[in-house]
């Protein structure tokens, strides 16, 4: 497995397809996904956190994506996993654990003491995975679909 920085021009189609798939997994539909606004957000993230916006490759094939950034949380900054994604044939092979370990190292280098992520309340496999990795549900949000905010203290 290799991680490389996202190049928006080169990777545009693949990051769009990955994000669309996360919508299908989380919400059962791609409805609500806007390609143009996603690419604009990704440009901002790549500029601000280039080492946190990554394509996961195996044998020069893009098999996933990792999105890491920081957020202001009241008086302090926290790490935030915006996206952790693997194509189906690479799930449940330990790669997700490697990506979470990379994320924790990234946040520790920034001297952050915790990180959060959001996950669809219906995505039981992801919730179990994050819980196994030491994350705790701290809040339930209900936009159009219920979302859990999860947290891990480093």
C-alpha cells in the first residue's frame, strides 16, 4: 500500500467516484452529492492540508482515499477525518487500520490530542470498525439522515 497526495487535475474522476460511493453506502443514494462543490472543497483542503488529502494505491491502482484536516472545537483544535474510503475488494484486509494509524500519526505531529469523524448511523460495519479502534460515539446529529459524531482521545 502506498499513500500519495491528491492531485485534483489527475485524480478528479476517481475522487468523485469514491465520494459518490460513500454517499451510496451511507445514505443509499447519491442524492445530495454535488460534484462541483466537492471539487472546490477538495481544492481548499489540498492547499491547506496536502499531507492529509491522500489517494491510497496498491500496485499503482487507486484503491481508496483518506481525508484529514483540523477543526476549531470551542477553545482548541482537533483532528478530523473527513473521509476514509476503500473500494470493496480491499475492505476487511487491515488496510483501514493502517489508514487510521496514519491519521493518528498525522494528528500527533500537529500536537492534537483528539480527533473526530462522522459516520452514517446505518453504516454498522463502519461504526463497529471505529469502535474496535477505540472511538466513542459522542453525539447524534440528524440532518436528512441520522449521523453519529465519534471521537478518540490520543
